[in-house]
C-alpha cells in the first residue's frame, strides 16, 4: 500500500480512534500508534510524512474545531502568551 492511501485511510478512520483525543499532540501520538499497529510495513523514517499528512487532512476538515489559528504543526500549548 502506498503512503497516500495509508494517509487517507487513517484520516478517514479518525472519528473512531480519536474520540477521546482532545488536542493535536494526543492526536499525533494516536496516529503514530495506529500506524505502527496497522501498517508494520511502513518504515519508521516515513512516519513523520504520514503523520503530517493525516494531520493536514484533519486540519482541513476542521476536525479539531475552529478555535485554532496559526501553525497547525504546533501544539496550542507551545504558543507564546499574548497577554
């Protein structure tokens, strides 16, 4: 299976395995765990590409809600305090 197909498959299953994941950091960890479990043929060096691809699709679909603005690869906790 090619990486784009794996990315699409994982993103399409996000509603099932990200039910309890409230932030992007947890989501990335869950995607990595699913990738390792369901796609052992994928090289570890390809994990960042797959995870970024899945996260990009989820962001595009507004999976995490509209409260987020800025760099989608950063956790909201990493943002400097604006006050």
